[in-house]
C-alpha cells in the first residue's frame, strides 16, 4: 500500500519512455527464451528419424536430452555461484554463442556419440539463456513492471513450440540435421544481436550481493518449492521429449504432423500463461498444488489412455494449459522472495529445471523401454503427484512459520513489487 512518503514509481515519473524501454527488454528476452527452448525441442518431432539414422533405439535417442539436461543443470549451478560477477548481457551473449556452436556441431555429427557430445554446449547455452533471461526480466525493468515483463518473456518458450514445431517437422521430412539449422542456430544468432543492442547501459552486474544459496534455501517455503520444481520439471521434460514420439508411434503421424500437434499444445500453454496472470498473487503455493495435481491426472491419461488421436491431443493440451499457468506462478514466486536471496533462489530453480530434463528424460525413457506408453504415463503422473504432495506440505509449514516469526523477519511469498502494481 502506497503512503504519502513513498516515492512515485518510475513508470509514473517517466511515463511512456519507461514503458517503451520495458517493451524493448521484453522483446529481447522473449527471443532469448525462444532460442533456449528451440534448442530444447529441436529433436522432439524427429526423434524417431534420429534413432533410425544412427541405428539406436528410440529410448536411447531420447537420452540425448538427458545429456543436455545434465550439462544445463551444472551450468545453472555455476551461474548461481559466479553469475554475480558477470553482467547479464554478457551472460546472454555467451549463452547464445554456445547454443549456436552446439547446433552446428549437432547438424554435422557423424555418429550418435558425436551428437551426444554436441548436446553439452547446447545444454549450457539453454541454461544461460533461461537463467539470465529470467533474472534480466527483474533487473532490467522497474519493479512495478516485472509481472507483465516476466509473463511476456516466459511466452517465448511456448512460442518456440508454436513456430518451431511445424518448422522442425517440415525440415525433418528432408533430414533431422536441418532441424538444428533452421531454428536453434538462427534464433541464437538473432538473440545475440538483440542482446548486444539492448544490453548496453544496463547494470554492470547481475547483482552486487553474494549468491547466498544457503540463505535462499532457508527462506520460508523456498526449500520445498525447489524440490517440487525438480519433480515437476522432470515430469514435464519427460512429457515433451516423448509426446511427439507417442503421436508418431501410436497413430502413424508424420514428423510434420507431430510438429503441428505439439504446436497445438504450445498454444494451450500460452493460454494457461495468460489465464493465470491475474491469479499469481493469490496463494501461489496452493495454486501450484492444484496445477500439479491436474498435471498428474492429465499426463497419466495421456500415456495410458490412447483410443484415438484427438483424445491424445486433447489430453496433451490440458496438460500444457496447466503447465503454462504453473510455470508463470512458480517463476513469479521465485522473483518475489527477499531481494538478497532472489538471485540464488532463481539460479537454483533454473538448475532444478535443467536437472529435471536430465532425470525426466532418463525416467521417462526407462519407463517407455520397460512398459511402453502406459508405463510412461504412470511414471510422469507419479512425478507430478509427488510435486503436488511436496508443495501441499510446504503450504502448511510456510503458513505456520510465517505466523510464528516476528513481522520484521518474515519473508514475503509474493511481494507487492511483483504483482501489486498494474
């Protein structure tokens, strides 16, 4: 609540100029997250073709995302320790360059082993673009514009599905190698140019405070939130890696058709982001519990119940809608913790996302190899259900802790600077 002594917000002092600057920042960071997601989904509609061309099983080919996830998770943790010393603009330039390098190496890989090695710079680039891009949404705009900026920036990821999946599927009709050139490489170069322009004049460092990972881990609700993120991101990664394969192998869809169907899910993801934008300040932990439970049911049915293609597309779209709302709610929670631990919390959250790809690809691939798509659905659903249970316990404990602490020591779950000013 504003008082007479409170300084006027920057957006009211400077008017349209600040809004235009925030719009430019949103556009550049949108492209950064678009490029990062492009690297993550490059193999999704052509995984079957990769397996056939390189003479490995589909489950084995799916482990390529496991390699990228492991590299990305390690990189995200390193950013949590070293990121405060490196300007965000420079981090984004490095991330774009690594993604471009990995995309070229992937397109030229002569064997499965070389393709796996090429996923290391791809994963590192994805982690840097995602972590630094999300932090920049808070650091490069006034506090009162963070919520809207973050929402638009996060849409960059599903936008990569909508634009990229049909494009990747069409390119995959000729060769899966072209998929790395037409989307991840091209968007990484565009992101690098945009960051080089927009990053000028921004803060020289991501933060002047030490990362404080231990302090962040001890903040109210943060520890269980991070564990829940590992579980939920593992489940969603497994869904994304094998959804296209399910459409191809269960219904005989072509690579182009699979890409289009995944793009339908991306549209549902965007709808979820927009639908939950106005609800992120209302008990975010409880909202995350409900969304995780909905995802558990939808993904379990997606793998186990496959009577017809429209039914599978509908179930995937329901899951994507819930995932869009969950991602926005979770990201806003991370940016709303106390400023002195915000960077560390977001770095650990980014690491949980990337390690989620590692564990999710491995768990989903193992389930698929052992019991087919029903086992895949049960495994993914169980991961989402576990995330919901962890968050449910966190809701009770964080409420009790907030009631017990003196007011001056409480850590707000959602701050007015993130969701209060519109």
